[in-house]
């Protein structure tokens, strides 16, 4: 392998000749061999950095044109566009498990932009610190990148996937209007419910989760950029924070704004905790829905068997013909991961001292994993399971007629205790509620038929 020599404030470092990173990136690559090749800084963060670096250069060009010349702006902007488009991701090798401020990833971006910008300019034009990092600090760029990446992940991936899944359940709800089935509580028979009512519970849960996520996204629109090292804005020109937030908004199409208190913005990660809490709430509901679906589809002959779900692949290497609810299983595993990630995000947000949180890479790594997994899992569940759910009307009706909890309809006519006696006798002697009620002398056959209407119990 060919190498070139780069330098930083600590001296010279050999860097692979075909890579755009510089000395500080190489030092980090050598010093933090933890999760190499598997747990590198998320691409969403790298893209967010490219956006904020371009926005910062644009703001600097307006506020300090003598330092950020149009020539420098063009080189930086062009390099940042290439990064944002995913063309240079091979030049970002650093792992999540590095400094807790994310300084080394900030410098990785600075070095790549500077070196690529110099290639574009065909001369040594840009310095990674003096030009690409102008008016910035890792302490305000990394939290800014976190918020940009989080908002994009929620608004561009999670929310659209969630809306599509809720819409599919609404379609299923309308399609199954009027089908009466047995309700269940405690995994035991309960009073009747319509299948559309049961589905509406799933759909409404998702719509409520959508409200939570949309609400939790708004605080993430506040950006730390402009606070520089400790929140005072040292070395940033007046008005930089407001202007750069406007530039980021223009580049992303999102309504970002500068955080009113940069001391809070640098040290607190409460917005990410709040937003991930909404993801956890969604994960909890998805877990419940997936479990309901696989219970209702259980069987095919010795389970509940009230719905059919798509048969996507063989389910066993030894049992011929077996098909399993694999989409439900995948969704529940993702839900477990998201719920677990919430602990990591919460713990990370509680750490750090004084003016800076120093658990930022692990915080955003888990947040973005949750957003990515839950979005993709919802799409897979919708496309490969929910779209193909069909009611087994025959089994639903049979289970409904066998349910002893239909006796609840008799409470107004024979009282709770007599209704309980009726249900117990019917169960003990394996006879119908009608036969038990008449045998106990509580109602005549004619009166029973007059008052007993399961379809009216919903």
C-alpha cells in the first residue's frame, strides 16, 4: 500500500495515499480498534455533517467574506455535496467507540472536505481547521449533526412508514366491518367484539404513536451550532448561529432554528431522550400488535386460527408443511432492540460533566439504529403480512358460539350469580348456555331465545 505524509499539531502521520482523511483521522483509526468495520459512525451523521459544513461555509462567506472567499466556498460546498450524495463514504472509517465528544469524526469530515476541496481547486486552498471548521467546534457541530440526522430519520423514514402501516390497518378495518368474534382478556374468552373494532384498536395505537413522534420531533429542530467550545460562541461572528440555522433549513427543507441557550444545547441531550421515548412507545405498540396477529393466526388446527396470514417461506427444517409467523417475529425482535436502545440513549444523555456531554456517539448510534430498524420493520410487516391478513369467518363464528362469556348478556335477566351458575354448568357438562340456563330453571327456551343475541353485544 502507498502512503503519504500528513501532519497535525502533534506531528507527522502516514496516511493511505488513496484516502482523503488526514492525520487526526488516522490517529483515531489506529487508537480505537473497537468494532472496526461493523460499528463505524452512522452514514446519517456523516451526511448531516456535510450539510452543516456547507451551511457554515455559506454563513461565513456572508459574515466574514475576507476569510471565507468565494473560491473557498465553492470548494467546500462541492466537496460537501459529494459527501451528502454518498460518493465519499469510504473515506469515513472511524468507529462509534471514540472520544465521547465526537471530535475525531468532526475532524474526519474537516480533513476529507479540505483534501477533496483542494483536489477540486487543484491547489492547496483549504485548511481543515481554519477553513472547513471556521466558526465551529466539535462541541457544537456534533450535537448539531445529531439533531439533523435525528430529524431526517424521523420525518423522512419513521413517520412515512408509520403512516403507511396505520393506513393499511384502516383499510383492513373497513374491509372486515360487521364480522363478530369472541373478545379475549387475560388470554381467556371475553364478551364479543367485531373484528373491525379489534383492528381499530391497533390502528388507533399507531395513530397515537404518530402524534407522539411528531410532537417529539419539534424540540430536535433546535441546533447547537454557534455555541462553539462551551456555549459562549467564542470565535464565531455575531449572527452566525441564526444564519447558519437558516442555511441548514434551506439545505434540508426542515424548519431548523438556533437554540436559544447554547449552554443547554451542548451539555443536554434531553430532546433525543424525549424523541427516543416516542420510538419506544411505538415499539411497545408494535410488539403488542404483532403478538396479537400471531396469536390470532396460530394453528392452523390446534390454535385460535381466526385469521389467515401470508405464507412466505417454509417454517421448519424438519417438519414438512410448517409455516411460521416470521414477519411478526422479526417485528417483535426489532421492538426488543428499540426498547433496549432506549436504556442506552437515556444513560448516555445522563452523562458528561459541566459544559459538555461526552457520550454523544453512542447516544446517536442507538437512536439512529432504532429509527432505521423500526422504519424498515414496519415496511416489511405491512408489505409481507398485514396486506395479506384475511378473516377466517368460519372459525370466528365457531369460537364465538362456543364462548361461555356470552352468558354476560343474561345478567340483566337472571342476575350475575345465576349467570355464573349457568356458565359453570355449561362448561362442566359440555352443553350450550341455552341448555344450561333452561336446565337450571332460570329461563324458558322461548325467553332465552328472545333475550340472547350475541350480535347485539358489541
